C-alpha cells in the first residue's frame, strides 16, 4: 500500500502545473491544519509581519507558530508557492509523528524513511499544487492508521494524582497518556488481536517505557482487553480535538465557515450540533448576526455586530433545525442551517 501511494505521488510531482496553479503557502497550511481537526486558540499579537490580525488564517498561522509547528521568522510569505520541503515538515509536525525538535527540515531523510511520501531523490524545492498536497495528506494519514502500537494501562497507583495538563487522573474515565498528541485529542484505539475499540481523550503525557506508545486508563483498557493482558497491540485513529468531533457519532464536525470570500469564521456554524452545547462564533472581519430562527418557527431578531476580538455565543436548548442569518459590514447576507440533536439521534 505504501509503495502504491508513493508511486502515485511521484507521478503527481512529475505532472505539469495543475489547472488552479501552485498552492500558496497560506492556503496550503490551512488545508493541512483543517485536516487534523485541531482548534487554534485566539491570538492578538502577530507572529509574522506579513500576517496581521484580520488577515485570512491569522489565528491558525499565529497559533501554529506559537506552538512551534511553524518556524519562527520575520515573514511567513503567505502568497509564495508552497514548496515540498515545507509541506512535509508541516505534515509531520501536525501529525505529531515525533518530538518537535526531531522534525526539522534536516530530519526529512529520516522521517521520509519512516513515512515515504515521496521518492528519496524527490526535489524538495518543488512547488506543490492543491491536488499534490491533498494526496500527501491522504497518504500520510493512511500510513499512520495502519501503524501497530504497544499499549498498556495505568491505574491504582496514579488514581487521584495530577496529569501533565492539570487534570486529576481518574482510572475509571476513558482517557489516555500520549507523548506527543495535543491535550483533548480524541483517539479511537483498536485492539489488533480482537478488533475491540475504545475512544479515549488524551489528558496526560507518557508513557515512559521504551517501546510503548500509549497508556490507557484502566477503564479504557478493559474496554478492549482483560486487565491481565497487561500490554496489547493496537492501531490508532486520531479523530481530532473533542470540540471538533460530534460526540454522538464520533465523526468529525463539518462547519460552514465563509460568509463571503473575504469574511471567514474562525470555526464556523456546524451542520450538526448537540442540545446544550455552547457555540461561539468569531471571524476575521466584522460580521453581524441579524437573527436566528428556532425549530418551532420563532424568529429572534438580534442585529448583534461582532468585532474581530469579540464572540457571538449561542446554546441551543431544543432539538431541530436552526437558521442563522449572518451578514457583513457591506450589507451581504447569508443563511446557515444547523441541525441540533440529542445524542443517540433522538430529535
């Protein structure tokens, strides 16, 4: 499978420029970022001189630089062509395949030996098209989903202690410790020997045993194996941050992000949401929520203007379809629908 994907990408590299041209660095990074379903914390201070507050991708790019996913530099060069070397580094870093200090451009030969996305003699200065980048994303995620990991558990001796992220460890909750996955990442763990699965939330760092890749809480481990097994072989399916995953279906949330071409929500209005779950809307430009129509037909007129450092908050109390009427400072409007449900599909 790896060989087939590598050959396919090698063919794509050899193709002439795609119809839409080479993907700019900003667009390429945002495609990579959105594919991991990880939220970006709001930023106020620019990390790059040429990506300022209000610019498309400001939040994601600034946050990624702060987290050392992007290298610190004076300029990001958002409109320059995306080069293969940068795309590879960003892909490996966003997938947390190793420690950050082991994923520099100089480490690419080692990383490519583990995850061969291109041929060893590929030109790392080659410009990428959108199609090429999509193929790389799909190829790496497919490889990671097939990896076999050694997984164990931790329980009584740690119950009630603090985790690396400031929580109290509860061996009866469905949580896990991982060395590189961000906190609150949801991971589906699949026991390679019996096919049983459990979805856990990363809330701790570890394990610190050579060759071991994850420690599950006792409750999570017992979902897929008997405690007496001690260690299992498992595959991981990284679902994304818990805030961007539908907890009813454990599938990725899909969001409506654009009011217009130039006005874009940071996260957006989801197609499907849950009763009682708070929704917060912010954007890269001023926007207005002109009104919300409720499932029973009631229309709430709001005319709430929201600045770039402000948020519009909404928590649905009943199931059904909600319609948001949003607009921009120049008078453009758009309707966005959101289906709200109870977990289990009860409407």
